[in-house]
C-alpha cells in the first residue's frame, strides 16, 4: 500500500508546488499587471520582463526554477527511509512541471515550463542539468533565439541521460517534458518558420514603433511635423538695401 501511496502523494505535492504561478504572484506583490493580460499572455519570466521590471522577471525565473528543483531534491535527500527512490523523484519532477503548465490555483492557465524543467533536471541529475543548460547557451549564442535554444536543449536532455548515464526513470520524465515543452512553443515554431520570431535583445514591436520618427517628420527639419511655419528660416537675409548706409 505504502509503495503506491507515498509516491502518489509525493507527486501530488510536486504538482501543487508547481501550480504556484510565480509570474502572477510576484507581479501582484510588486503592483504590476497580470502577465496573462499583456504581451504573449504567458505567465513566465520573459513576458514579465515586458512589464519593464527586470527585478520581477529575475525573481520569476528563479522561483519557477526552484519550484521544480526543491520538491525533487527533497525526495532525493530524504525519500529513502520512506522507500522513495529515483522513480519517485522523477515522478515528482514531472508533477511540478505539469503544475506549472496547468496550475490548479490559477485556472489552469500556465506557462511554457522552461525554467521549471531546468530545475527538475538539475535536481534529478546535476550533470544532466548542466549539460542541458550548456546546450541552451550554445544554441542561444549562435542563433539568438531563446525559444529555439529551449526546444533543442529539451530534446537533447533525454538522449544525454540515456547515452551517458543509461536508461532510468529520468529518461521518461525528460522525454515527456520535452514533448510538452515543444507543444507549448507551437506559436514560437510558427514565428521561427515565418522569420518573425524575436531574437534575444531585439526590441519589441512597441519599442521599435516608439523609436520610429512620426510620419511627416524630417531629419533635416527637426523642429516639428509637417511644413515649416511661414516666416521661419535657417537662412536669415539682410533686409537693408545694399549700397546704403544707415
């Protein structure tokens, strides 16, 4: 009985912890708009950054990773006396990831799960987590696409585990997370194929529009929009008749 009950309770606890949508929680605490109401509508660190508050975005990233890391680490460190091994740790990690995608406390409106998945992998196998993060960094550096880097890193993770450390429950958890993560990036995939996906550091459409001079303005005439007002000229002519002295 305990062999089934304890792993299920642990997985449920992982799901509930994963259901804490820190993008929404931190935004509320800091007096910001709900991240589901602007930008991509995704409650994650990247969309919170669109609010202009970098601290809120960093806190969201850290806590989203921790909610995947800490529940798994708790099983790894203290689960043995209860008979909870690597399989339960992997199940708890998957539960936390699913909680982020479909949070029970926030109308099942969750994020894409990149930070939470990274936290899960780091707790299950620190070397696997490091290898996955390194893959993200390499792809992001050369492509400048965060979404592409996340998907490639996610796909590589189960293969890293299988080829380097062998078959284990971690392979299944990493594989399921990779498939779900790619599915949650469907809109990004379409933008990548159309060449409209934003690159890392690239200005958003709103910022670009703000940086564009208004229609009708002229660099040669920076004083305003439209035709110059009568009587104003950069070339001032002497109105006195030539050849006469005052």
